[in-house]
């Protein structure tokens, strides 16, 4: 059909399969007996009909709660392995202040060597929008991140790489727009928009996508079910299409931003995220904001929120064994892929 837009490509993200990849043990401490690994992730992407992967490029992998895990050494050249399968790649990095600038420059060279043009990174280890544990305060931290970015963005530009900072349940839309300003709107600076994470800071995802659209260079297509909670609300892991995120509208917004994106299909972390925004202290590290912006998130909660007493725990949270946790991870990833395949077919 004349004027029909090309289909959106999709990638499989390593962090959507945290136990299967060997990044997360079960509640009882059971590791996956045969972690998937980078090559296995590539083969899974091919099997699922996707055209890319997103994963860390080091054997020391950022895990959860600020921890790192050691994974098996790579036995194949990643660039050759990707080429053999016709896959593209987005590189994962951890928090920008966890390492010194030289480490980041060295990592950027590895990113370039495997053929990636986007490196996703995070600002902090905070979760649930809760900035109270941040030593020195959020503003001081944000300034430090901006300084680190100014140090390494020239190296990224020389290698043709965009550093795409994620809204990792810590940063608001205003924070990310400020980072763009503080880095001089550098062409190698961008944003990874995680579609579910605006809810963690009391923002409505579609509005966040609209405001950030010009600087979005990568997407995490992640859904959540919303549940009422005494201290605020809960964000619960689910397959795409089973939660509250308006993926068709967000993809349409991003499609028009002028950047060639490779969105990653990602199921949320195993642990339920409780957003305690009814606790007065939760707001202490946030500047004043218009009530209208918060009302949009509350409207979504009131429209689609599930009862507080409805069961929501995952197999991992229930303490089930490796086989059960793995099966649920694959079920939700495959369900998400099927959702986006169907979405593309009805365009």
C-alpha cells in the first residue's frame, strides 16, 4: 500500500530473562543450572523472529540492587556471532558513576567493536522513585552524572555511539530534559525510555513519551499491571498487552522522532515494585510539581488499577524452584513477542 510505514524492528533484552540468563538466583539461592548466555540469547531472538538483542558486553554483569554477577566467559566473537544470525545489538552498561571515566571509554570501544551504535546506561541504583537513600541528595547526584557524561560524550561521538540514559525508576521527565541541557544537547546523548517506569515517579507514560520524544534513542517496551496499595500502588511484572501501557500510541510517537530505533522487548524485574508516594517523606527529594501532571498517573490507577487484595506475586517471589521461575520468564517473554507481532500485523 502506498505510503505504508515500514514495520518496527524489535530486539530481545537480556534483562527480561534475569533468572534464565543467570543474573538472578531463586529466592532459595538456586542458580539457573544452564544459563542462556549471549549466544543463547541471540539464538532465542532468531527463534522468536526478532532482529536484534540487547545485553551487557562484559562477563561482570550488573544484576539487581546494585549488585554484580560473574557470568561465563564468551567463547565466540560477538560481532561474528551477530553477523552469522543477521542480528543487530544494543549494548547494556550499568550506572554511569559506578566506574571511572577511563573504564567507560574502554567499554565504549568494546561497544563499537561489536557494531552497536547505542549504549544504554542508568543514573543510579534507586528504585520505586524513592530517592531517600541517595547520599548527598538527588540534585547533587544528577549534577555528578551530568559531569561524567560531559567527560565521556566526546569519546562516544568519536566512535559513533549514543549513550542512552534510562529512566530507571529514579529520574523524572524533567530530570532527563535537564540532563540534555546540562550536556549541551550533545548529539551523542539520548534517552532510553522504559515505557513502564514513568509510573515509578508518579508520571503517566504516554505524556512522558511525548515530552521526551526528540531525545529518545532506545526503548524498553515494558508493561505493568497496576495494583492499589496502602502506601501508594504496586507495579507488577506481566507480559506486554496484559497491563496498562498504551504501546500503539507510544510507538507512533517514537516512530516520528527521526531516529532509527531498535526497541527492546523487556518483561519487568521479578520483584514487585511498590511506589510509596503516599508517604510524605517520599516527596522530599522532588521539586514542587503541578498537580495536573500527577493527576494523569492517578487517573490511570483509578481506571485500570487492580484491588490491593488481588494476588500478584511471581513464581520467583513465591519462592518456587528454578524450573518454575524459568518457565514463567519464557512464558511472559513469548507472550510479549506475540503481542508485538500481532500489533505489527494490524497496522
